[in-house]
C-alpha cells in the first residue's frame, strides 16, 4: 500500500470509494435517518445509538483509543491458520483487496484474502430501529473452503457517560439473554428494573456457537486484534454477568469454488415488547429479499430527496457537492446537530440553538415538514425575555442548564431559520403555531411573536456604542469578552460573566441587520406594512450606529471589549481583523452605498485569504488575553484563533456574490471544498466528501490540516452559498428568484429544482460572459419580466430559460475586479 491515493468519487453511484484502509484518519459515514443512528468508519469502527447518543447508546466506542478507532462492527474470518477482517481492523491482516464504499446512509466494505471475498453492507432501513449487516461470503478461489466467522458487537450499558465513568456500578449491572441456540443475543441490562427496551444482536443464519462475555471472547490481557475466540476457532458459550457484555456469533461455512452465501447480522432496538419483539425483527430480516428491498427503498429515498436540487455546470466539484454530498451532510447535521462524530462524543452537547437554526438553511428544501417541527422545538427553548437555552437534549427537549443562555446571537438565528422556512414553503401557518417559553411552563405564544421577542431582545440590550451587547459570546463561542477567566479548572463556556460588563458585538449588529430585513420582508408578504416599517426604522438606526461606530477605516471592527476598547482594529497589536463582522455587516447591507462593503471584502482578500480558505482573524493571538477569553487559549492558527474556520467561508462566498463577483465567489467556494482536497489529502487528512469545521491556518504548525469533520455549520452555509449565492436559485416569499453570480467563463448551467411541489428545469445561458444579471427569463416559452418565478401548483416540470447579461440586478453593484487567482495572504 504505497500509492498516495486513498479513494475516488464514484459520482454515478453517489459513493466515495476508499481503496485502502489506512486512511490518514478514520473516514466516517453515518447510518440511519430517523431514530436509530450508526457512526461507521471505513474499517467498520463506530457505534450505534437510538435518538440520543448519550442516553440510549447501544454499542460502545472508546474515543481517543490506541490505536484510534479500534472498536466497531467487526467480523473475524478464520480460514485455516489465517485470521482476518474484511475491513482490515482490528487484526490488520494484509488483504489481497480492500474496498469501502461510503454511500448515502450505508457503508459497504469488501475484503478479499486467499480466494475468499467477504462483503459487509451496513445500513438502517427507513423507519426501522434496526441496523443490518448484510453479509456475503464468496469463494472466489479454486479450492473448497471451510471457514468460521465470528461477529463482534460490544454493548454499551445505555447511558454513555455512566458507561465511561462509573465502573463500580457498571461492572455489576450487565445482563444478557440468549435465545435460539445463540443466534439471538439480547442485551438486557436494567431491563428487569426500569428499562422497557432491549437490544438484540442476532444472526439470521444458524450459528455454531456464541459469546456474550468480552473477557471470554477477547481474553483479559488481549487486544481485539488478537481476540482469543477467533484465534482458537471456537466460541465458548460465555454468558456475561456484569463486566462487559458483548454479542458474538460463530458461523461455520463450507464453500465450494464459486459458491457464496448471504445472510445478515441484525442489531435491533426494541422500545416495547422485550425479547419477543427482537425475535420478530430477526425473523423478518431472515429473508435476504426483505433485506435487499429495504436497501433499495433507502436508495430510492435518497434519489428522491436529491432530485429536489441537481445541477449540471462546468465545475465538477460544484456538481458533486451540491448534487450529492453537501445535502447528505446537511441531513446528518440536521439530525445530529453537534452531538456524535469522531470529534463529538455524543455526551458533551445536545442540540445547539444557533447551530440547529443554521442547519435548517441547508436542509429545509429536503424535508420541509421536519424543518417545521425543528423550528417549533427550538422556539420552545426560548425564554420569555428572549434569550434561548444554548443547547438542549433531544430526548427530553429540555434546555441544558449548565450552559444556560446569554449567547446573544442565539435569538436572531430563529428569525433567520423561520424566514427561510416560509420562503421555501410559502407556509405562513407556522407563524401562528403556538409555542411556550421555557421558563413559563404552560405558557403559549405564537411563533411570530417569538421572532419579535428575539428582535426585542437585541434591541433591549445595547451598549455604549449603541451596538448589541455580546453577552457570554456571539457566533464565536470563544470570544468571551465579559468572562475574565483565570481559573484553569473552569470551562470558558460555563464560567459565567463579570456582573454588569457591557462588551458589544459588531457581528450581532450585522446579523440583526440581516435578520430584521428578512422579518420586515415577511411582514410585507403578510400584508402588514406598518410592522415592516417599524422594523425597518429600528434597522436603519442600528445601521447608522454600525457605520458611525464600527468602521475601522478599511474594515469593520469585531467588537468592543468590556472596557470599551475595540477588538479587531488596526489599533490592536494582534487580532486586527476578524472575518465574522466583515461577512455579517456586508450581508446585512452595511457599506452598500459608500464602497465600504467592497473595501471590507478587499481587506478580507488581502489580509485573511489563503489558498486553503479565509482565516478567522489576523494576526493570531500569541498569548492568553484574559479580556478576550477562550479564543486566545488556542495555539495560533487553530480553531477560533486564526484557523480557516470553514463555517465563515460561505458567508464570504455570499458576500462576493452580493458584490456581483462570481469569479471570486467560485474561488471562495472551492477554497474549502473537500472534494478539491484529494490532491492534498496527506496534509488535509479528513474525509474528502464532507466539510470539516476547521483547516489549520498559516500560523499553525500544520497548515492545511483539517479537523472536526461532519458536524459543522459549514454544511448548511456551503449549500446556501453554492445554490443561492453562485447559482442564484433563491427561494423568496413570492416565488423562486433567479439571480446567478457565476464566473464569466461559464457558458451555461442547468438546475433542476423542486420548489413548493413543482419541478423547475432551469437552463441558464451566459452568452457574453457577464455571469450575472438576468436579461431575459422565459417560462414554458413565454417571456416574463423581472427575475421571479411565481409559485405554481401544477407540479411541473416547468421549463425555464434564463439569459444572463444586463445590469437588471437592482441595487447590487457588480464591478469588483475580476481575477482568476486566489490571493495569497500578506502578513501585515
Ligand atoms: C462551533 C459551534 C458553533 C459556533 C462555532 C464558532 O462550530 O458549534 O455554535 O458558532 O463553533 O465558535
Ligand atoms: C465551539 C468552538 C470551540 C469551543 C466550543 C466550546 O464549538 O468551536 O472552539 O471550544 O465551542 O467550548
């Protein structure tokens, strides 16, 4: 295994094909889309949980293990003296061939050794609390073979934190039940006392033996790579009493050359009905046709979802990301927020308020009904004064009291997500849905009033420069301007703030300008011009404060600290310029009339833009600053202290598009695009098919190295920046607006978009290289004025032809200098 290529996109199959198992980091995928979820790496590593990765963890994972990622869905093959795993781990016995296909909701691993091919396909059927390991064993050699297979699943004792910390209890509670000669192994811990549910690990084929005790299967002094039972070739019929319960089946096979067998292992969670319910599930999937049909339904589900937005264009990265991988990541982030990945343990955080609201932006076109429910759930974690629980637990829907509220950007994201929902669906009935406030049990209010409560929260909390107070932090969790933490034993996030400290945030100001413009547009749509004007007046006043107080000469300041000193100013020795305030002020409409927007973006280009994307700030902080908080606790170039914090990059893409510069917009889009990273994968290390949260910046020791892939707000914003910013397919209250900002070099592109039940086939031509400005719009052969496709209820398909070229783009300036080069970062 010496090639430096690890895999390749199979675009037609919508799969990423990993060709060698020793990837630079484990490359993760997710199984499940409803209630049961699995994390599955390219070697089968990971775990399974039901709804809540902390409270209903079904199988166990050891984060930060050595070697990394060494527990998961394992199958050991004993072929004579050779013991191997089709997914390479844990034995790491060399394979003649290995392939892992990471697909949408499934992982397919195939290993070949000595004439035996084993294929494992892991997936969760739609709507079922079952994870299937469809297993095919083929004799592709010339000799008859007698093999023994040993499955392995390690149970977690359900409450994952307790499972990792409280051994005086957990080592005595584990229980199992064994049925059907060991084909059905039940994890029944606490079932007698207070749990209704059980977990089954079953095999649909007759078994030759079983184990349920980890110590018996592995051996107390062994690692999984040298597990005793597979090496001995015989299961021990062990019954776990306490300690560490597992499930393992022994399956013996005789295969003549050319012969193959297909059967499944089934990990099922039964909430009600106990072990009989588990046996019913096992029976159901004993028929391979039922398994295959469930898999086909999963494929069809994804084909249907993705058909809502497809693009053909000159850039293969844009096509593949917007057409397949980005919406896939958006669905996963919508489901899991920031709870469970290889970087999030499923224990630390529940659903984040700002995160989940932003996730909706990239998800709402996929499953508007679920987005609706989520928005209402989020609104119910708002308090009556407008603040919001920063996080809540999905199972209980209760706010996480440790971290509380006081992140002052939070309330405004609810406005942004609710408006995006109405723009996508036209469904204004959500606004009159009744939702309570978390601090007033039994209270009721409508969603629209929650949005007003959010706006009032910001307006009611402004500081000496008339700018919004930051509270504990804004979007940048680590900008803790009121915290002054000197105590190493406390978390920055829960430490609390100094009484009365009044730091202000320019980022929240920009977000306010944006959110309130959305909301006043909604009021106009609802036929309530007075409310719209009232909000516009407030917005104008805040805009004046931003322009009067927050302009630093070439860019917008980031904040004023608790002592009223500017943060993100040329007057600072470090942290002179931050990206968030440039992005949000410009997106919020600041600097639109006096070149400031353009200058701010020019400063982003010259001071923050690197070939790996836009870094969060420059210069990075080199020492801890008590008045700034967690941000300065990170080494330079990492995380919030000057990495390419990817979440912010699509905002800048959108800004370039807003300024009419599609060429820079595309450069900015591609700079963080994971599929471009196959070229530099040894440096980048994370999955090339999903966005990561950060890429180490130029100040770091490992520039270009990504971390924290999968669960990041980058997913939703990348989708918005590509679909709406660049391609210009923009849901609006009264229909679908067409407003592309593509490079002049693009001749044409085609988008298929399902919008409010109608499919639009949109062909956009760019005959004279303008890249923007709709000069003509033809719908079903008839020219219409403007650039709005009115909603229609006929289902379509509706053919739309767009010609770009003139300056009909009201109010949006469009003359930033064209460039084809990604500017390199100039150190100030
Ligand atoms: C993480 C958090 C998100 C925050 C960002 C910047 O991505 O999940 O809420 O905005 O970091 O600190
Ligand atoms: C966000 C930031 C991270 C910070 C965390 C809270 O997720 O990305 O840097 O540590 O919030 O502790």
